[in-house]
């Protein structure tokens, strides 16, 4: 059932991203309750819910877009992924690690695996789907307004945005472009009229 409230997202600006991967380290740390460095020192498995992808000279952070009609939720045969309270959430207790969500996600924003302090659960594969949850638990327990990745980015390439606010900003930017183009066109027409020869 569609949610009346549009999902917030983490907006990434590729022009500002320098590919430092501090967002990845902050994300992984926020989800296991340890710094990335400490987790690595202990040899603990870590999974970042945001991945910096590099293609040629372009660097772009990819994470869950919290789709309004999420393909991953439709693909999950166990109902482990659902649209709840304005975001697409994974119930890891229901997830069996089948990776159907991984195949369905158009952004490649889901990974299946284990992280942090793990113990034998009796299952042959204790991995479950991991995706951006907008740091809900981390934000609540630390009194934060933004996600760990947004806070960690040294170039402010990431922003936590409500889609309504984002859409308004985009509309204003398009109007500005249209007005400028219209003014340039009128100026060009005036220049052609003034520069034309009189017979």
C-alpha cells in the first residue's frame, strides 16, 4: 500500500564527491556501534549501506533511494522488506539471505551478509539483507538530525532531504534556467532586429 508521505532520502552531489569513502566508514560504524577502524582492528565484518562508485573521473555515492513502490519489497518472498513510516525497512529476523532483493534493486544498493559481533545462529548462512535505513537507530540514540554518512562527508556532497523540499528546489532552479534562456532569446532577437539592414 503506497505511503501518503514521501520518503526522505540522502541526496548525493557528484560534483562535490572526492571519493574519500568517509561516508562508507561512518555508515558501517554507525550500524555496528564501533568505529570502522576499531571494527577492522578486531577483525569484525563490516558492511556499509552506502558505496562510492568510481567510473572514469566521476565518483558517486550510491545508497537505497527508499522507492515509493520499492522493487526489493515486491521481490522479497518472505515479506522481510516493507514500506514503514516513510522508509523501506528490512526485518532481518525474517530475512533468509536469498538475495532476491539484491537482484531487484535498480541501484545495486542492497548487500547480503553479516556484520559486527556475530555468533552461530543454527543457520547455514546467517547473512541478511543490509541497506540504508537512514540511520534511524543511530540518529535516535545519538540525538542526530542527519545520517552518519551525511555528517562524515568533508565536502558536504551528501544531504538528508525531504522529497517535497528537494522538488521545490529543483522547480526553482528550472524556473531560473527558463527565465535566463528566455531573456537570452529576447536579447538575440533584439540584436538581430537592430543589426538588420534597411532596404
